[in-house]
């Protein structure tokens, strides 16, 4: 019944910090609420993405599940946005790239201090880890990037307003931060 | 042991830091690597930072910080060697010697690796063992080699024919057929006068044969007008462009005429010292060339008071490269000659004004000196009468690839590609690479183009591909070559050539979509337009020119509608799958979503 | 020789021996750069300062200024090339700004902000590089080195020490340290050396000083590098 702008959001290998920052829009969010609605998102309990206008991806890609979710978003969202440092370059989770995955797993499940029942989980329900944490643009086409760790509420606002108004989003100097 | 060895090496090099590369070559040959103690001792003895030595070792492919095999085998990875089956050669070597490509066998006896073009594309598949050439490798020959290695027979006792490099000249022309007696050009020069001989060089309109085509007489004149002394003459025999081997032939068969050209140049610019920068791959010529130099000294053609001319002293030293294509670039070569990594200098100043040891220096190609010798004898008009007005004289071509008669050909400039192909017995031609990877790929629709600076210029490489060849094998081989040979000094080439490689592989491996081709083209221009030297400027040529010739093939190679990852997605789960001992469907990923 | 040249239609004077970038800075015109620093010998490797001089591409940091020169420094294509070159530097190493002490004061970042760089564009190289925390006061994080060679020049030309060098070839370049162990602690670097302070990125850091100025209040948080470079870089060294 609506022609509200449909937005889906998700956090892959991220910390939900970007989502928190999104909520930091506070009262400005209330203004937006009249024109946007959320599809799949931690803010709703919708489990799968349906066709949307905008998809916001927080976090990089660290396991097979992330790949499936990312693809679901790419398939359903007209515009896909990488939100935050982790989605853009892997961010903090990518620090594990300095350690071989094999050693990570052994340390976590076999050799680490306090591990009882040392065994690498093999439940087919569990997603497998990729050899590296990767930024999302290496897996799917990404339309826009919102830098920041997290991007400030102002950045969200600038992007969303531009997109809602049908403009190409851009950021003034003071809103570009990588930290 | 090491100490006495280093003492000897240092003494032979007269403790001169600029001979560092040569010293390290000797240490490498003796110890199969550069041991840390050698780095320390050399740094101290030469009074240079140890970091300079490490930087040099890491820069040159033939020097190593970790031991290679006592028999170190390198197989040429030029596209023509690839076409002649270097892969099978490597597998055969690998299985008979029980050593993997890129590794040293456990007992340290043998190591096996790729190398960039070894300068024997007319007699591939070729390789090097401890720096010496192994042309025309095939299984029977390999069996002999393997036996000799396993018996640990010293290289000096191997049958010489294993190393025999043939010099196949199919079409000698103006220069290669001229009669010549040692001293002819020097006599002519002195008789005519130095200024007059330079004027003849000017009249000849000779342009450099090393690629850039700079007017030789102008370079010599500028150098002679510099106030600073001493001045140097450098003969560039780095010949690293894949597919070229004419300088090898010239130094093998016409060395006197090349050295005489250098000596004429020295007389004109007022130089007392010449250097021949000989690529590491041509080690087999080293002793022979030393002998030629010695004879010339004995004939009064080198040394002091040359040909009795009081005060005209000139001698030539040979210094060897150690596996770095970039050292063919004149200023990188000068750096290398000074005992440093071969990183191209910033211009201005040009090396003519500020070259070797920051002194005025002429760097010319081997063939340029050969031509100069004959111009000094016969005069400029004789040369200018041949070729085209902008490209006078003749050009030596090294022809390889799909043709009946690979080898050396000498043509007047202006000859059509079609005629060359007929002469060398090429049929069913799909394309020709003129000028090596840094040159131009042309399709069979462009065979009426001509060899000349104003159309297709070549420093000597001419590779023929017939219709059974895959354009992507060619583009990939060349693109990988540049990524491997980039000196890494400047960002656009250091990072850009590796990105070009990745992006091209992505498309060739079938992971590309339309956006990837656009990305590739854009990247080509960034690398070409922003790089520091000719290597980066030409590194995108293989992609740009094959794309221009066969755009439809590239378009057909774009296998995806949508963006797909540039790497094997499923393979990124290999480790996790293995460790969780899983192989169920959800333990796999499709490259693209279906 | 002295006289005037034009940069993007602006006429600026230059004095004898100046490079284009020096003339530009004196006149308050910013040309993006990373391997150049006033008072240091020109190097010309990052290629961010690429400009057109009389129609040819040159590095402004090495090319001598000359009378009547027409320099084009800023147009859309050139900014785009600079963006791509900057992105190359980001994917070549490992730059995680949120966990980098230099963030906000980093010239690489500053240039990226200036060029409106929102993403890394290229696939990452995932380079395996180390940290050298051996020295009590100075930290090297090789992940952030962009091979600008400034520390090499600083140590050699200003400190007279030769602590640093750049080794390797092509994409395998690496910064090496002149000490028997290859570790910084065994080199003769000291806290007062220019080389310890010259790094434009977070590759060489002075320990225990990282967060004296909080994130958000740092140099490029307030001012674009195009202003900072012309205002302050000059005072630094001369
Ligand atoms: C990457 C690169 C490799 C080169 N390799 C060679 C070479 O192997 N031999 C050569 O004579 N010139 C080579 N050149 C050209 C030299 O820089 C220089 O122009 C030439 O030696 C000058 O001699 P000429 O005027 O006689 O041609 C190379 C240039 C570049 C940029
Ligand atoms: S273009 Fe390539 S080879 Fe030339 S200086 Fe730059 S990195 Fe080195
Ligand atoms: S060095 Fe600069 S660009 Fe790199 S991580 Fe640190 S702040 Fe970011
Ligand atoms: S450590 Fe810093 S100053 Fe030294 S080369 Fe790397 S980026 Fe430049
Ligand atoms: S600033 Fe000129 S090349 Fe780096």
C-alpha cells in the first residue's frame, strides 16, 4: 500500500556500531520515518530480504553465511551501500588476516587456554570461515560507500537524503573520516 | 674459507663499491647465495651500508639471500618458449630430478625456477644452468643433463655442445655484409677529423636502436659539449626485451665492430672509459669478449695512444647484469653500474649531462655502435640512402615464434610486415608482436604496416603467432612479465602492474563481466599515464594493443552478466572445510549465485 | 633562472632552482604529494604530484620550474588518476585507520580525504607484513609503509646515519633497517632523529604519544591537507 522507501540493513562481520550510529540520527530519524520503512534489519524481525530500494551493509565478509546474506541483499536492493570501515576494507575483524586461518582455528578450538573437548566444530549448520576477511566490494558490486568507524549520523543522513531525493550522494570534507 | 674468497673477490674488484654487483655475482656462484657474513664483510670492506647490499641482492633475480641448488636451473618463460612447450620441459625436469618448480631439492644439489626471456627465443625451449645457456631443450637432452647433475659432474666437464648457442642469420643486409678490418673506422675517423665524422653521423640520421630512437649524433654532440669530465661511453647490452637476441649475435660474431663503434664515440665525445653492460643471461659471451678486448689492446685499438694518436686513451670494461629487465633503461643501467638496484633516475638531468658517476655519459645500444662504425667508414649519405627519411638505414630483427625460419634478419627500414613474414616462412598468421611486450601487437589485418620509427618501431623483437594461438596466453604472459620486472619505485607501476595482472587474469579465468573490462581499460591508462619510466609507460601495451586488435575476443571472454569475485570463492573455504572435515553442500560456495 | 609560470591559469613567480611544487607552495598553491617534503631532496616516486607541463606529464616535485611554463595541475581526469594512485597505496599495504594512532594526522589519509576517496576501489593485496616494536621509543608498522623514502632520506641526509633503505623489487618492496639483526633496536636511530618523525603515515611512530590529541581533534579533522600543506609544512623545516 505504501510507496515508502524500503530499506534493509544487516551486519556481517561487524560490531553493530554502524547500526548504533544510524540510530544516532535521533529525532531526524523520526522525520525520516514518514518516508522510509525497514525490511530485513536488526530493527525488524523480517528474516529475508524482499525487494528494497536501499540495502545497508555493515561489516566485512568472514564466513560463508555472510556471502549468502550479502548476495541476498545484492539481489533485492536497488542500491547497495557499504557502511563503515569493516564493509569497506575488512576493518578490525580483518586483523585476523595476519594469522593463518589454520592457526586461528587450532588456537580457538584445540590449543587455546581453557579449551575442553578440543575439536573443530563440524556441524553442517555452522557457517565455514573464509581464509580471509574481505571487504564486500570483492564479492558483489557495491554502489556507494559510507566511510567511518562508524560513519556518523550526519553521514547516514547525507546519504539517505540524497538517495531519497534521487541525487548521487556525496560528502562534504568535514564528514569524510576513516576513523 | 669465506674470508679468503671475499678477499680475492674484493681485490679483483679493486675494492670499488661500484663493482658490487660483480662481486655479489661471484659470491652467488660460489656459495649459491649471499650469506649474511658476506654481507657484513663486504659492507665493512667497501664502507657502504649493509642495507645497500641487501637491497641489491633482493633487486636482481639471479642473486639470493637463501641458498639455491648447486645446479641452479632456470627455464625461460618467454611466450615463444611457452609455445615451444616449456611447461612440458619443466614437468620433465621436475619429475626426473625430483624437484618442484620454485624449490631447491632437499639435498641442495639442484633447484628449478622460471626466468624471464633468456635471449634464445630462436632456439627454445631454452634455459640456463648456473648462468650458462641450455638451448633447444628436449627430453633426450634433459636425460643427459640429469645424469651429469646426479653424478655431480662439474659444468666445465660437460659436453660443450649442450651449451652451444647457434647464431642463425637468415638475411644479412647492409651492416652484416660489410667487409671490416679492425681499425678501419678509427683510421677513417682520424683521417676525416672528429668534427667531420660527427657531421657524417649527423648526416646519416642514425637513430638509436635500443627503442627510443633518439638521434645518435645529437646525443654525442651534446655530451661532447659538456664541461664536466671524465665522460663515459656505455654500450647497452642488456637486451632484456623478450624475443630479442640480435645483440647477442652481434657480440658473439661482430664484437670488434661494436667495440670500435664505442671507441669512435669515445674519440668524438672525449672519453677515456667505456663500459659494456652485458646482461647476466649472456655469461657465455663474457670470456670471449674479454679476449676480443685483449686482442684490441694488443692491436693498439684500445689502451693508451690509440693507433698512435697521442693522448687518445680509451679502454672498455665489461660489467654483468644479474636478471633485471629494467636495467636496460639507460639511467637504471647507470645505477646498476654504480653498484645499486636498477631504479631509473629522475629526469632532468638526462644521463648525457649527468650519467655514470654523475658525469656526462653516452649510453647506446649495441646495434647503434655497430652502425656508427660503418657510418664512420662509409660516411653518412651511404647510410641515409637506405630506409625512409625518418628512419634511415637498416634494422636487425630477431624473429621467433610461429615461422619456419626463426633467427636474425636485417631489413632496410620501411619494409612491410607482410614481406618479413613471407621471408621467415610464417603462414596462417593471427598476429605479430612488433617490439616485444613493450611494443605493439598487430592483427593479421594490419600486415601492410611498415617497420619504421614513424609506424611500427622495434628494438629488435619480432614474434609471430599463428591462428592456433590464444590471444590471452600472449597478453597474460606479457602482463605477468611487466609485473615481475617492475622495479617498484613508483606507485602506478609497482601496484598498477600487479593490479593489471590480477584484473586480466580475472577476465581470462572467466570471472569477468562488462564492468571488469571497463575497469581494466581504465587501469591501463592510469598506469601508462602516471608511471616514472618507459617500463610503466608500456606495461599496459599488451592489453591495450590486443584489445584494440581483437575486441570481440575480449567481449566473448566476459562470462558473467553481474559482478563476480576475482578469485576462486569456493577455494577460500578450503582450509575451514578440511579442518572441519566437511564436504556437505553447504560447505561450498558457488562463484556466482545461480 | 627566475620568472613566472602558470598553474591552472594562476600566474606564480618562482626563483632559481625551484621545482614546480616548491614554486607552487611558495605561492600557496597546493599540489597533492606524499613523497615530497620541503627541505628534502626530490624523489618523485608516489606520482601523486603528476601535472601536465606544456602538455607532457611530469612529477611536479622533481621537475624544474621554468619561465613561461604552462602547468595544469587540477582537472577532473587528473584528480581521478590521483584518486586511483591513492587507492593503490591503500590496497597495497594494510590500512585500518580506526586502529591506527596516526589517524587524523596522516598525510596519506589527508590526501585521500582531499580527493574525496570513499572506498579502496581495488581488490586488496592482503600483504603479510610485520611490526617492529623492538625499540623502546619508536615503532615500525610495515603494514602502513608507502615507500615514500622520506625516512631513508631523513636518516641519510639529515641525521647522517643511513638507518633505513628500501629493498625488494616490484610489489615485493620492503623497508629494511640497517642493523645486524634487522631490528630497529639494534640500529643507531634515536628519538631526536629526523627519521623518527618524518613518516607521512603511521608506519613510523613514536611510542607512548599516540593519543595525546584525541581523535576528532587532529590536523586533518579540521583542515583539508590542501590548506595544511601550504600553511604549516613550510615552517616545519626551514
Ligand atoms: C624498460 C626499458 C628497457 C630497455 N631495455 C633496453 C635494452 O635492453 N637495450 C637497449 O639498448 N636499450 C634499452 N632501453 C632503452 C634505453 O633506455 C636507451 O634509450 C638506449 O639504450 C639508448 O641507446 P640508443 O639511443 O642507441 O637506442 C630500454 C628502455 C626501457 C624503458
Ligand atoms: S615505471 Fe615501473 S619500472 Fe619504471 S620506475 Fe616506476 S616502478 Fe620502476
Ligand atoms: S597510516 Fe594513515 S592511512 Fe594508514 S592506517 Fe594509519 S591513518 Fe590510516
Ligand atoms: S616508513 Fe614512512 S617514511 Fe619510511 S618509506 Fe615508509 S611511509 Fe615513507
Ligand atoms: S610528491 Fe612528487 S612523486 Fe611523490
